[in-house]
């Protein structure tokens, strides 16, 4: 994997983990109010963050593979990678729904949107840097 891809992947996974810590904090505060056991919330958050990070790692490897192939091969590789990532997430969602005694369903599903939020946060951070408003 290229150094640039590793750097971007570390940044995205870092944001996913930061959002996971934030979600765990919200779960800790709301667990008493909503009568939701904190350990189930924590398990859901951890599992969701792990699946989100795994999905991003799989995407990075898929991109690296597809770049090495021609245009036709790249389309096939990316399509296959997408289906594999979708299957992993589908199996995860199914497991979360079937194991409500282990995972809080909402706490387990919310982290699936963290990669999108991470990319948005990175774009905002990079725009601030380009405008001279951020740390250099």
C-alpha cells in the first residue's frame, strides 16, 4: 500500500475511533436515562467501529488493486470489492439484530455512518488548512 494511502487510511480510522469514543460517552450519559445497559452500548459501539474501519481498509486495498489494472479490470475489481464490503456489513447487521442481548442495536448501527462523517471532517480540516486558518 502506498504511503499516501496509508496516511489517509490512518486519518479516517482515527476519526472513526474518535467518533466511537464520543458515542461511548453519549451512551454512558444516556444509559441511565434510557435504561440501556452500558456494556451492550459499548459492545455495539466497538463492533460498529471495527466493522467501519474494516470496510475502509478493504476499500483501500481495493483501490490499490484496481489502480494496478486497466480500466476494464479496475471496474471489475471495484465492483467485486463493493459487493464484498456490502456482504460484510450485511452479515454484521444480521448478527447485531439476532444478538440483542450482546449489542445495543442503535449503538451498533450508528458507527456505520462514521466513515462518511470522517471524510467530511477531513475535507473540512483540509479546506481550513488551504485557507490558512488551520495548523500547518
